[in-house]
C-alpha cells in the first residue's frame, strides 16, 4: 500500500506522513506541483495549508488534476477539504466563527471514515475558512457547533474531506480515521 501526502504548505503535513508510516503504509510527501504522470500511489492525502490557501486554486498546484484524474481515493484535510469542495462545484469561504484548538465534532453519517467510532469526539481545528456549500453528489458526514461541514464524502467516488486535523494527537481516534482511509484505498485497489 502506497499513499502520497500532497504538500500544500500545511503545518502538520509531516504528521500526516508519520501517521501513515505508523500504520505500516509506504508514504511519501510530494510537492503539489508534481506532474500527474509521476503519481504512482494507491491513495492521496491533500494536506492542509497556510491561511486561506484552500481558497486560492493557484497555490494548490496540481491538486485539481489529482482529484479529477489520479483514479485513486483522495482525502482532503483542512485546506485540501476546502479546495476539493470548491474545485468540484461547492463553495468555501470565511467561517462565521473560526475554529482553533479542541472542538467537539458530531458524526451525522459514519459512512466508511467513522465506522465503529464514537458519534461525538474531540477534534483539533485550525481554520479561518470552511466549506459553506457541498459540491454536487457529496454528502455531509459530520458537523460541529460552528461548522456544518466538518466531513464530507462523494456519494459514488472515493473522495473524502475533513475540516479538522485527524493527524494530530489532540484529535480522538485520528489513527482509526487514517486506517479507515487506508482500508478504502485497499478496497479500491482490489476493485
């Protein structure tokens, strides 16, 4: 199993890589300018980024091509989540109440990412922007008091987004969420 972490300038990109390695996955961090033909992976994680980067398509490099053409499951985290939403026809913009630090997240649909996990958990947040409208064919999976789309999934494709940061130790069950994504990648590879 090989999963690439696409570096969008996030402060915790290395943690995403580390969690994958801890879960016995071959992982590598790559620049978001890596040509599509050099992407050889079973899954992609689109990292978070510097403030507002998720709303600036220019700073997200080739992430649009990865979502559209890589043909593997994709997990967008924070800015990666916001970019995925806007790239696929949804909307993201300034949060009415930006979230920083520990927040309670409520799971509305456990789907594949939250299967078997508590319906409420503490998650680590670090965002001024958020997804304000789901893209077509996406479903919201979780929310918090101040953010209605903490997690989303495409209804038929293996595309997922998380507003919070499952890779940091302050998020409950973060390793389990990454393992769920690894399992999604393994199932997709067999299909």
